[in-house]
C-alpha cells in the first residue's frame, strides 16, 4: 500500500457549529505536526450557517481541508464514519466542533499514540464541563457498555479519540444504518490506551445532545452490538416462570389450610406484572426485527451531497481516492 499523504487527519462532525468551528479550525491549522495534517469537516445537515462558515474556511485556510456535506442530519456517529472514509492520514483524531477539547491536546494525543503503539487511544477528563444530566447519561452509557461490549475495565468512551489508519479502515467496512463507533472499534482491537486531557466549558451555544438523542445512541449500542437483551429476556422469562411455580404452590397451600379472601387485588397485580414483562420482551424483539428490516431495505447510513477540497488538499490528493466535488452518493 502507498504511504498516506499526511501523518494526521482530524475528523470533525459539524452541527450547529457556526460560532465555534472557525476558531477550532484556525487553532488546528496552527499546529506543528511532523509529516503534516489535514482537517475533514462533515456538515451533518446543520440548520445554522455552518456550511457557509466551512466553505469560507476552505478558501482562507492554508492547511488541507476536505468538506463533506451530508444531504440531511444523520447523527454524530454516522457523520464521523463518513468522515473517516475521507481521511487519508496514518493516524486519525475525531473530535467535536464545540471547542470543549483544547486543540493543542490533539498534538499530545497523536504523540502519545505514536509513542505507545496503541491502535486506539481514548481520552478521559479529570473534570467534565457538561451539564449534570449529560454526565449522568454518559456514566450510565459507559456502565451498560461494560456489560454489553468487550470493553476494557475502566475505559471511558469519549468522542475525542485517536485511531490508526488500520482501525479506521476496518470500521468503515460497516455499512449498516445504525453505526456505533465505539462498538465497531471494540470489535476490531483491544490494543487501546487512555490519556487524560483537559475539558473546557462550551464557549457558545448549547449541547446538541438531547435526551432523545442520548436514548437513540444508547439503543444503537444496546441492540446493534449485542444479543445480551435477548438473553436477558430469556432469563427474565425463566425467572418469572419459577416465581409463578412457587406462587402456585403457595396459593394451593393457602387454599388447603386457610380461609382465602377474594383475590381480585393479587390477581390484577399478577396480570399487570406479567403483561408488562411480556410487552417489554416483545418490544425488545420488535426493535431487533425493525432494525433488521431497515437494514435489509438498505436504509442509508448517510447520503453525501457534495465533497469539496481547498487547493492544499487537492495538491496532496492522490489518484484513485474516489472523491469528487458535488458527488451525490450513499455511504
């Protein structure tokens, strides 16, 4: 294989980032990376002026920039996976557009990955500058990941991470419509390191993650990358069956030796409990079947409306990359 044209690619999904992405790109462009670096911006159907800001960065920035414009909003993990397909570096750093990760930490993250030889390096924070509910949701997601995914103990799954080109190439083979980047990474490698970095308050705007988006992300991990929910359903059914058998024995003894009262209350409680558990199990099975149906019908992971490069990126581009301006395609 030919040598990658740059040492580092920085993939940034952009959504409502018009006020911050300009400062982020300017700071990243000023980094001194041995072997050079490029920036891949993925406009994830942002409703603000992010696309106009990104196109202006193409004209004004001296560092190679590739702008991938998605036809609509597909979600952060879909956008990141699309950006990885356009990255050409030997190492790839993914980060958010909100400036909560200091740009200078990118160079330190790359140096740590190169020095330790880890295929993937995740960052973690001494203090997280997120809202309390967001931190609680992140902790819950990581605890669930400990149970469902083959995740090293204590590893914090952060969106600010560094991947080798090998790992990026492997996870971009995934063509399903419900990607979960961390689940894909853990399927490829266990050679993973950790690095503590700073986390800054958000300088402008507010988090794009709502409770609905967090639940959708949690479902992608919970359903797409593990059969544990189905196994839990089986165990729940088995446990309730045993409980029902014991309750039957208890009711029989009570009827034989005691004056039994009218059992409407206990009967309704049992019906509601069992009905709720049955509906929960059916819902889990239905979620699997629904996602299988959408995958079988080729629900797009993302639709790329246009890909643009500035002059620096065009000069570095090699033939056969399959990247063309204004190329409309599915990913």
